[in-house]
């Protein structure tokens, strides 16, 4: 098997384990806050959103830094470091006794991990350019499958042995993924010349890359793509609980899992057709359909309606993420892939930090249902922005970052 394919499949499975281990907590975190003493549903949604904001802040600040570290010392080492950081933060959350502990550990998780960015940079660096669209479609399917299996497993664990066991098991799963990176992934990394390894040089290249027109447009689009779906993260478990009392964490986990499964299938298929269908067409069609499917959620009257609409929306979310990742991979010079995906992580994290806080605040100030309406409208805004920010040709834009004097 070609090295790039072997790396892709190994990293895919490692990413699956990492996301699965972390997403054990998706359906249980609002309920875990209730166990820690936050009894009101609106307040639990708010604290869940705030914890998401803390994690996003950590990723926002440290994403570009870790990206530059990967460009300087190797993307494989960076991926191992991120896996171990996620393992520690997830495991320690199982020992939390106060909401403040969870907030601090979520920030540390965001500051110390960023697996999607590091793994994407590693795949892009070892994949032929003509295969990048396919590789990103395959890679992006891993988080969706991880969020299919993880929440379901986490919900079952909570309903059988308690909340804290899910955090400990999740940490163990992430440790296994880190070992896979260490033992199985191959990288022929050539560090840059010593004259190009100063901090000032890396920062100058980073700012030049971010300021280029096509990269800036791509980052703006990624921000909006990520903002819309993160609104519902602190709300969905509580909404399901209100629709059907005493459903437990298992039903919430099942809904997240169905959404992840749909996204996994569609993102993989996107990789197969990306060479024939332009990114503008994919993004516009999928964002429009996702928006039209989320809006009716505001009027849902049963859990069964949620279990139909959420997976259908997830079916169109997968291609959006796969396509935006491919745009970033094709837009960056080979020696700045880590920095490019670090910038992507920062855009994702900024949205991932703002989105849950917005969702929790809307739920607390207005209602849980209002969050789904805002979420659907957000996807329609993404569709409109696509017509402005993405070229109509059947290939991703390829910016030429402004030259930065090297020290």
C-alpha cells in the first residue's frame, strides 16, 4: 500500500478513537452540571455553553501556536502531543466536584489538543495534491463516526455506571489513539533551515498567510460554517428531556449518534465527487438544505421528529466540513500546512466558543426552541456567503500569500 494511503487510514482510525473518546461527554455534560448542583435546565444549558466557550478560547489562542510548532518540529510529534493533552484533560474532568473545575479543564483541553488541525496537516503533507480532496473527505468522516459511537457509548455508560466513568473511559480511548500515531504513522519530515526557524519568521509567515485574500475568505466561511451547528450543543439534551420526560442520557446520545452517522456517510461521498463538483456548488446546496431542515425543529412536538430532522441535517453538514478542509489544504504552501490548519482551528474554535455561549444564552433568555430557529437561519447565511466568498470554478481557490522577509 502507498505510504500516503496507509497514513490516511491509520490517522483516520486514530481520529475516530480520539473523537469518540471526547464525544462520550456530548450528551451528558448538561446533565453532569445538574449533578454538580445546577438544577435549572436553562442554567445548565448556559454553563454547558460557557464550558464550550472555554474550550474554544483555548483552541483559539493555542491553535496557530501548535500549528507553527508542527511546521518546525514535525506534524507527527504534534499529533502525539495533542492526543496526550486531550487524554489528561478528559480524565481529570471525571474528578471534578464543582462547575469551575469543568470550565478550567475544558480550557486546558482546548489549549492542549486540536487533533483535527494537526491530523489534517499531517494528511495534507503526505498526500499527493490531486488526492487532497479525497483524503479530506475520508478524514472528515472520522469525527462524524466518532460522534456517532461516542455519545451513544457515553449515554449508555452514564445510565448504567454513572457520569464519571464516561470521562475515564474516554481518556483511555484517547490514549490508545496517541499510541497509534506513535507506532504506525510515518512522516518524512525535513525541518526548515536554521535561518528560517526564528519566532519572528514564523509569525510573519502566519500573518501573511492569514491576510491573503483567498485564505481570509476561507477562514470567514469556516467560522460561519462552524458557528451555526454549535448553537444547539448545550440545548439538544435538555430539549429532548422536555419533549419526553425521563428519557435519560441514552436517547440524547442516540440523536447525536444518528447525526454523526449521516455526516460520516456524506463526507466520505463528498471526497469521492470533489474532483468533479466544485466547492461552491457543494457548500451552497448543503448549507441551504441544512438550514431548511433545522428551522422546523423549533416546532417539534415529539422525540421522533427530532430523531428524523437532526440526522437529515447532519447528512448535509458532512460535505460542508469536508469541502472547507480541502480548500484550506489546497490554499497553503507545503511548508505552512501546520500554520494553515492552525488558523482553521482558530476560526473553528472562535465559532465553537461563541456558538455554545450564544445557544445557552438564547435558551436562558428566550427558550430552547428559539435556538433551533437561529441555527437554521445561520446555515442560510452560510449559503449566501458561499456565493460571494467561493469561486465558481470546479476547484478550490489557490491563494498566493504575500511574501514575508525571512530573518
